[in-house]
C-alpha cells in the first residue's frame, strides 16, 4: 500500500511544522516575552482566529486586504483569518467600552497572511505584541517603545535599532510640496524604500503621477537622522508636532538608549489605520524588520463610534528567532527508568509518580528494548539520567542511576526517592 505523495506529506505552502526542538525554542521566546509584558502591567488577551471579513477589511488598506484568507461559511457569511491582532482587539474593545482606560493588553498569537512565501515570511506565523488603549500623551509612546526595547533585551537582541517616523509629518511635508493628491502612492513607494532600489521607488511615484523632481526630493528627504535633529526638523514643519516630539525625546532619554532610536521619514508601515507615530525595529544584521507598530487613534471609532486614542507594536516571532539564530532548543528528559521484570515495573510506576510530583519529567521503558538498545536510545533522546531497576537492586532496596552528562554511576535507596 502506497503512502501519500510528497506534496501532501509536507505542510501547505507558506505554513510550517514544528518539531519538539523547534517548538521549545518558540516556547522559550514566548515565556521570555510574556514576562516582560506582565512586568509592565499588561495582561494577556486572545481573540478568535476567524473574524467577519468586513471587520478585517475596514481599515487595513488594499495591499493587506489582498492578503487576507477569505472564505464563506456554510451560512454564506464572508469570513477571514485574522492578519494581525490589533484589528480583532479593537473589535473586542468596541463592545467592552466600560473597561477602565487606559487598557494594557498583550498577546502571543497566530496570524495569517496570503503573502508570497520567502525567507523570513510565512503565511502562518506568530506575533507577540501589546496594545495601549486610551492615552494620547507622548508618555504612551515612550511606554510602548520601552516595552519593545526591554522585550528585545530580554531575548538577547540587544543590538537593535528602532526606526521612528510620524505620518503627520509626512502629510505636512506633502501639503507643503503640493503632493497631497498623491499621498497613497507616495506612502506605498516609501514603504518599499528599504526593499527596492532608488530607481524602482522613484518609478512607483512617477508612475502614479508624482513629478520626477519632487519624487527625488522626497526620496532624499526620507533618510535616517538623529532624534534631536528630528525635533528641529519637525518644529520647522509644524510647531505642535515639534512640541510633541520635544517631549517625547526628553522622556525617551530615561527609558530607552537614544542611540538605539533613529528618525526616518521612509518608515510609514503598510496598514492604513496608523494616524501618528509609526516605527519598525531591526535586530543586528538581519535585513528584514522583526517588528513594528504605531498610533491608530481612529481605528476603535470605526467599530465603537467612540473616538479612542491607541497605539501598540507587534513582533514577528519567527523573524526574531531567525535574527537571533534561535531555531532549536533541547528539552531533555530528566529520568528514563529501565526495568527487567514486572516487579521492577510496579516499583518504577511508584518512583515515577513521586518524581513527577516533584516536577521532573520521567519515562518508563515499555519492555520492548534490552539494556544496550535502551542506552543507545536515551543518548539520542537527550536524557539526563538513566535509572535501572533490576532484581539485585530491588533485593538491596536501591536503584542504579547513570548521570549521562557527567558519565557517573551511583546508587540511591528507593526510600529516598
């Protein structure tokens, strides 16, 4: 009888299987990031994987809408798989407006995008992120950026760079240069600046009607500058915006190393719901952004009818793990018990129960391997201790233990276990 063909034995394109070593690497990152969010007073939230398509598409932008997994259920309703967690959380809060503000929530969840699979890009992936809902002060931006920075430090991604921008600044610049009618095409072009050549980005703008001289001027302006220089630039652009960033930078000095934060007008983010501060974060030499976020003060109003300031960030966990080289983690078994007969097996059950109650992981041999085969098996399995219970051990009331890491062998009285 033949098995499945090769293409059916592998995951659906853009998806992935997780072996134990890989899943424990994921769990390690998850546990670490959870502790950071919890330490700042954020509490975990979860939403359904499936949402009404209308909810997902309301303020996503056409590019993201094209990436949503869309289908009809048996009742004919248009549904979709969530592409991020910000939209579902906004929808959730729309019928829980009684929750005291500001709301501090975090998540570690799977999301889905029907994108072209490539290095660092999957169709099913995990996001860790926070949402801070109900505050419009620049201290909210500082808190979110600090949680982001502390999260990266916690997973040993200390060599990070946060690229910061503000959509209000771009809009002011477009207004000054009489480019407001081309806003959508310019946003799309700037979002590609780190991924495409100068000529390709300029071509996107000029193909959309932007005059070449202004497209070049805008391209050159969208470069990386120091935060203090950004305050001067923004003040000249708009006094209110300059005042906001003057406060922001002053607060940031005590929360995040300023050398880890740069201002860059090319950071716009691909989602249409952003209204103010936006940012992306890069880790080490890894070329792709491992996370990003920003302020979305109009999103909750779309669902609740009540204008509510909000901001947050999301980290693409798989990308972060690739950037860290943290692809596998071994989770060794503490004890593997080998017995020779039924009497030893009954004793092994009692010993294993006690050890498990003390927090150890314990496996009892099922009686299908001899001792030599068992020894080879536990070495491959990654076991810390091999416990042997034979007739002679039982007569003397002891068990024999081999510490496979230290290559030591010793006996312990059964009553001590």
